[in-house]
């Protein structure tokens, strides 16, 4: 049965694969609108200067990873993907379909990038994609209600509570979402996995113990002790409140900025203050990069086009096209007067990449369930919930 499914999946790639003749490059992309136009224009410029034609093929984001893993060994996948999120890297590298990109990158190029971007796209000590842009959550505040970003927890709490009255709120976000909450875990000393010299080690789960208990207790306190985030608030509720001008501060990412601009909200971006008794707040960072097919017949040309795409000048151009946040230090410097780039870049520099190993898929469900349970009632047993979460994660990782 598995063989029949595999054959069918590969056959489904034939239409895309028919254009992939030797001597030209094929690029798969999930971009649309101005970003797709930028990619096609850059491909045309590369073709003119190098003599190598580039065909850009639009593939739905949700289809790319599976099609690439199945199609690459059969010659039915693109030379490059522009771009892949870093949390795909572990699975795709383990499948043998990604070309290690470190051999095409100079030391000076690596040093010109933000450290978190390089770390995110590195798997088992090899760089598997050239970093292109990054994102994270940050404190976004309405300047009409918050004159200056709070730098301490006491300042933050005072502003949040003063603005929580009637139909207005001081601070909201998706309280039970692990991605949004990771900064609190790091502040209290937790992480998802441990590390060895080879990279992340899924045999070491680090979300529990005293650090995990303190983080989850603090998240619970945001509802029941500080009375900031009522029951029923999810991402949509918080986002809508901010767009309507009824929310002073929100924890959100750059994907929301376009809507906030359309709503004519005068906003600022800053790191979250460290929570009470905690250390540095460090959110999850997501990075996307340009990845090469390990089976490509045109690796030199593909590497040259990939390096052109991630050059500082093109990271600036890509930002102008769609607002993505560059990871080139030179590009960030050139865009230093853009408050969105400046604000989020400062936060990204503090952050930690989401784990890029396949085992992370066993973590999200138990983690999210634990957070939902912890904030359901004021008398929930946090230690019991955290212990059960860790046990469930470990069972999943061990295959039991």
C-alpha cells in the first residue's frame, strides 16, 4: 500500500518536473503578489547576466515539503526552493534531499548574518539553506495609549492595568499558544530540548521542572493574579481589539503589521520586559532560507542564484516588496530608519530559533494542551499539569 501511495505521489509531480531540463534552473516558491514579482524580476536579471534561464514555479506552501522529499530523488523537484521555513530543515536534511550550503558560503558571508538566522538553518553542524528573512513576536503598543515602551515589569504592569477598564484592555495575546509563550519559558530558564556538540538533543526535554512550573504559573497569573487576559481571548480577539484601538499592548508578529497600518494605528515595537523574578525574555524566532536540491544537476548555477537572492541589496529589495525582515546585518543597517525593521530586528537578536529537528512535532500538542489546562481555572495544579505534559512528550518521543 505504501509503495502504491509513493508511486502515485511521484506521478503527481510529473507536470512540475517536465520543465526541469538540464541547463536551466527551476525554482519552486510559495510567494505571491509583490514578492513573486520581485522573485521573477530577479530571475530575469540573473538570466540576462549569467545566460542561465530560471523558471519560477508557484507551489502551494503546504505542498512544498512533501513534494520535494518525494520528488528530488526521482529528478522531479526544483533546483531551488525560495524559501523554506527553518523548522522543515531537520526532516528534509534527514531525508537526504537538501544540499549542504556551507560549501558555497564564505566565512565573511556567515559573519554578515544575524547569529540566530545561521543557527536556525543549521542541522547537525551543517548549514542547509542560505538565510533570507526572519520573524518573531514582540511587544507592539499603541502610541496613542502608551507614550513610551515599558522597560521593566513594573512599568509594563502599571500601563497594562491602567488601560484595562470597560471595553478597553491593556494587554492581550493568545494566552495558551506555545509559540507566543516561549519567551516566558526562556526567562525562567527552560528550553524545549538540551544541546550536545552535534546540536539539539531530543532525549533532553527541558520544558518541565522548576523552570517550567514558574513559566506556566506566570502565564496563569496573567489571567488570575494580574487580571489582564480574560477567558475567551484568542489570537483573533486580541488582534481585532488592537486594530480597533481598544487595546494598548499586544504580543504579535510582523505578519500583523500590514493590517495595523491599514487600521491607521500609530504603533511601536519593543522587546517584552522580563517577567518578575525571571531573566531575559527570548522569544521563538522563525527563519526562512533558500534551499538547494541535493540531486540538482545545476548546483553551481543554483548556488550563484541563491547567493544573489540573499545578498544585502536583494534583502532590502525583498523587504520593500513585502515587508519581510532581513537577516543581513548590512541590510538591517540600510533599513535602520524603518521602525518595523528596527523594532523587530532588535527582538530577533534576543531570540532563539524554534527547534528544527523532526522530534519537535511531538512537542506542540502536549505543550498547548498543558497551557490550556493551566489557565482554565484559578485553582489548577500547575506542577501536576507540567509533569503530565513532560511525561506525554517523552512518551511520544520514545514511540510508546
